[in-house]
C-alpha cells in the first residue's frame, strides 16, 4: 500500500515539475520590436477568426463561434495563465499552437490579447 502511495505521489510530482516552467508571468516590454512581433503573430495566427480588432466579427469567426477577445467582462475575469494555456493547447474549435510557436511567442500573443480590451 505504501509503495502505491509513493508511486502516485512521484507521478504527480513529475507531472507538476514538467509543467513548472510552462507558464510564466506576462511582462510589459517597452521595446517596440516585441510589440510589432506580437501584432504580426496575431495577424498571422489569430485574426482570421478573431478579427484584427479581436471582436470575432469575421465569417470564419462566426462559423467557429470564436471568442470576442475585446470583451471587457471576459478580459476582467480570465487569467493570463488561462489565455496562455488556450493559445498553447487550443480550446473548442481553436487549434493549439504549442508545436507552431515558442513559449515566448505565445506569451507575447497573450499580452497582445490583453491590449484588445474595449
């Protein structure tokens, strides 16, 4: 019985340790280059569904029921971690970008999405 407990505890620890660095705090960078890069990433990977303004008024966005990323109420209740995880792993009809984008790029996109608030 004791061995089963330690095996479960070890597995839980290993899973938590593997994900330890997956989410970091988003920081505001005064350097204009990352901001331009964020806008380019958003335009390339997100705007076709969520729209350039984040309001999801595109045809593709309406068909896929994309979230209005500019919605103040949603912005206030959603955490940075949840935005990061949604981009990383996908959600609903939205694909995950963990294999297409680096962690820094995903953090940059999450910060850009914060700037879409009405």
